C-alpha cells in the first residue's frame, strides 16, 4: 500500500465549474493510471488523502465519495482514503466539519487515519499532550470506537504531528511518548 495527496488544481479551476470538471478529470485519470501501475507492482491498495483545500480534491465527504466511486469503477485495486482528522476545516465550507462525523461517513472508504490534535478551525497537527488536549476536539476513545466498525480488515492509525524545526528534540520525543501512552489506553 502506498499513496498520499494526489495532485492540486489551479485556483482558477476552483472558481470555474467547467475548468474544475476538466482538471479533476485529469487528476482522476492520473490516479487510475497510478492504481494500474501499483497493481502491476504487487500493491493491493492505493491511498488518496483528503485535503483541507478546494484546490486539492477531495476536500469534503461528498466530494470524496463521488471521486472514489468513479475511480474505483476503473481500477484493478481499491483506491482508499487517508483521512486526516485535522483536514475537516476547509475554508470554503459553510462551517468546519466534525472529524468524528466525517470518519463515520467515510469509514467504508478509509484505510488510514492521520491522527493529530486540532481545535477544528485549522489544520494544527498538534500532539496529544495535556496542553493541546485541553484545547483540542479529537477524542481518542471515540475515534477508536468508530474505527472498530470499519468494513476494512485493517485501518492504520498514524500520528502526524508538525513540530517547529526549532523544537528541542526532547520535547518532540516527550510529545510522542505522551501521545502514544494516551492512545494505547484505548486500543
């Protein structure tokens, strides 16, 4: 399994529906080609990460469901979603999305979840430490309970924190240690 973000559209394409359809079609064709290559290389799945920007589709559940339905009708291996819990904050949506609601809705498509603590208004990539948990909206117990209902045999849970380059290494290690300890309580 491999994958990630699968391309970006220019800003003009996000403002013009005809350009959007054409640009998205090009991205979909490229993902289908990648899935075919991945299959020939022995991979059993390709991941496509949901992003928090309209120029980086898919960026909300309805769009993800439509794109993945179209792509999977054309590929020899499944293309599944990598859902980052902090990516539910696309600025073009009427309100930030609820990460738990998005995970429930997209669970049939989801093979990987990027775990980060966030306040729901920005893509924060905070660790799961007491200081950030007091400001954050991600509840590890709820996320794990949702994931247990997945139709997939395996859903990978992957920390994705973004420490500043100037963060002391001991702080980074300690943040990961605290995050691991918290999540292990619910696994």
